[in-house]
C-alpha cells in the first residue's frame, strides 16, 4: 500500500477530481505519544482539550488546574502560570489555541479572559471577553468563540487584540431542562480555508454545517454513516442502556477534505464491566470500568462539497477530541485515578 500524507490532501484531491472513488483508501492510525502518568505532569481532572503546536509540543487544558505542557515524546515540560485572577493566572481553562508562529491563546471560561502567550510561553497580553465555553482560531487570525446561553448558543468573532467584531445567536430546539438544551446546542468547531468555519452538533444528529465568516449558513452535509444513528433524547448509558453516538471533533485539510471523528456503541457493549460508586449524597451509581469497553471510535474523511464518504475506519477505543490536523486523542485513567492522554497520528493509504 502506498502512503498518502498525514493530512490526506493528496488523497482528498484525487478523490474530489474523480481519479479515486470513495472508500478506495483506508485510514491508518499510529500512536504518537502518551502522557499524564503519576509522577510526571499528573492530570487530576478530565481534560477540556489537548492541542499540539508545530514544534510537537502538547498543551493540555485541565479544569481547575494549570495548563500543562509536554514534549513530542510525552515528557512533562512545565505548567503555565499560576492559579488566580491576575496576569498569567488561570481559573478554568477550556481551550488552548495555536496561532501563527505557535503563539498561544488560552481561553479561561471562569475568568472571562483570553491570555496570549509567546511561543516561549511568555505573557504577551490579556483580553477581557465573555465567558466562553469553546473557541477555534480561524484562518484570518480571528477567534470564533461560543457561549451557552441556556436556550441559545452565542457565537462571537473576536480580533487577536480582543475586540469583539461581531456576534449572533442560534436558538436551540425546544427543551425542558438546561442539560437537555446544552446537549442540543453544543458544537464541535473547525476553521475553513476562506475564513469561515464548520460546526457540527456533538449529539443527536450527524450534520456538518458550513458557515461563512459572518456566520451565514452556506450548506449542511448529512453523511450516510452506519456508526451514527440519530436520536431525539440524550440518555445516560447503563448496563441496560446502550451508548449513543456523538461527534468528538473535525477539521478540514488543505485541499478541502473534511475529517470527522466521533464515537458509537461497541458491538459488545453489553459485556462491559461495571462497578458501584457512591456519590457524596449517598446515592450509589454504576460506572464502567473503562469507556473503551462501551465505545468504539470512528474516523471518516468526507467530501466537503457532496458529503460523500471517501474513507472510514472504526477503532476499539474512545476518541475524545482533535489535537490538531492529523492528530486525535483518547483519555483514560490509571490505577491512581490520574488521567492519561494517548495521541494518535492519522494518515491515509491507498488500498
């Protein structure tokens, strides 16, 4: 089999012009790094996001913990800043965005602030913003950020200097509780080459929304995929209730192919092991020993014009997010309760 580049542009281009037909390639996944073990940059809470820069460094956003930095091999390098509300201090980091030249934009939800760091991790400036729960850096340098307004989702376009350029809101479907509203509103975001963006609902349905830089809806793709069955109500997985499909992230490569990663029920999910845990209020609940026994990850390469599937693969572990173009990550726990991050590089090979 001949290898195509890690981002898949050559394969996508050939498929789009008709030289290759859909599903005439296969996705290859290789583990690139593992980090977070006890004694070496412990991750004490479930990470909000993992990001990789052009130097191969990994930045981990952890709620209520300082951002962590690891090298390309997974070796812990340092934490960033201090806990608090002052300059280069953090409360709840939800995203770390990588800009031109590996400049970092650290999005702190509770501090309502974006902190800009140099590639050497020195403080450049701080920007007061709204309380954002998600953000992506667009190709023109503008930050697109979202705020959950309980029954609607607000999108803000923010300049690299912190000036709000535009905002608009999108109302969700009717919902009874705030939790149900959140599941219908939350989006996975990715930049598009022309300064616009892609937005995909994380739950309920497999739709890929292409929007202009001003937020206008240009088209919606609805790929026909066997791993994603749409549903109306988000349920809690239990030994008797199957896991539901979800989108973990997406990105568009340099020639227009759209990569989508998500999760769906493992065919053997009923055989998963469960254990009892007791909440503080004394209510016992059952949790899976490992999410990998419940969920399989899914990776698809989509024609960004037609929505046709160019390549598809399932993997026997959950995919939790995108670390950057051509890289995804999975989160687990060790015996001491610390969170372990595994990063995988993705490439395409011709059959």
